[in-house]
C-alpha cells in the first residue's frame, strides 16, 4: 500500500526537529516521517537521495537485541553452584567419617593397654599377697582362696573393659549412621534450594524476554499508527501555515501528535498484552 504524503510538507525539517531531541526523540514518528519523505521523493521525482536510517531501526526494534535469552547461561551458573555445594557437603562428610574412623581405630590399642595394665596390677597384688601369707605362715588353702578372689576381680575388670569398648564402638557406629543421614538430608536440601532458585531465575528471565518482545511489538505498532496518521499530521502541519523551517508548525503538530500517540500507544499495548503473553504462558 503506497504511503500518503503531502507535497507541501518539508519532512526533512520535521525529521531534523524531532531528531534534535536526542534520546527523547520519538523513534517511531521519525520512521514515519522518513517513510513519507521517501514516498514524496519517489512520487514527485525529486533529485534527493532516499534514506532509511529510522525505518531500518524501527524494523529492528532496539529492545529485541537487548533481550537475548540467557537461560543457558543461568543453567550453567546454577549447575556450577550445585556442584560447589555438593562438593563442600561431601568434603565435610568425609572429614567427619575420617574422625570417626580414627576414633574407632584407636580403641583396640587403648583397651589392650588397659587390659594389660589391669592384669599387671593384679599379678603384682597376687605376688604381694603370696609373700605376705608365706611370711605369716598361713596355709596354702588360704593363699589359694585369696588368689581365686583376685582372679575373679581381674576377670570382672577385664569384662568391664570389654563392655566399655563395645559401648564406645556402638556409639561410633551410631554417630557414623547419623552423619550419613545428615549428609543425605543436606544434599537433598541443597539440591532443592538450588533448583528452586534456578526455577525462579529462569522464570524471571522468561518474563524479561517476553516483556522485551512485547515492547518491540508495541514499538512497531506505534510506528504503524504514525504511518496511518500521516495524512492528519501533514494536514495539521499545512494548516498551521509554517515556513519551510517548520519550527512553529512542528510544535503545533507535536501537540496533536502527542494526543494521538497516547491513544495509539494504549491500543498497541492492549494488542501486545494479548499476544506477547502467549510466549510466557508457553514457557510456564
């Protein structure tokens, strides 16, 4: 469909005035002005070169290029975080097991020494009693009874040491089992926390990308609305009776343009919210 233009309007002046606003310039309107200028050059056979600075920019919305989906990078970050967390948990668990193994390995030697000490003490005591009985002239029956009593006492001490050693071994085994349970629980919690954070980050990324597409759609829709309004804009420009420079008339046009743009932007936002959200819903 051919673009409408007004042969009496200096579109170059309108472009220059709008572009002078810098970052606050209305980019879709500039694209519409440029489209009308090119149509005027072609339609009137003017000896000026056509330009495509703003129309190309509008064809490649700014927001589209800033919305590269970073989901892959987010996954890499959370995979690395998960690996670090699990490695730390594994290291702590292995250190705990090493401490328990060291404690268990030390038990046999410790209780062997305790038993030897008990037996040695009993032997010394028995020898002392034998010497005492011999010096007192007591019969061998009394000495035998004393030795039996001492043997019974030694056996009791050795049995108590065995029971104590077994209790400590059972305690170490229980602590090892508890350490394994805690390790597994910590792994599950770390994985769950990591995956929850990952899901949140991926959702926010999906929203960011979806919003950028929506803004791109709005920007394109706004440009199209300005193209549709060009006859009204140029008519308002002409009725203002402006000179070629267009300073006063452009101000008049800009006022009307802002009123029209408000309605156009609202319409484009409604259209975009109906279509742009579908992509996010699919991601969810």
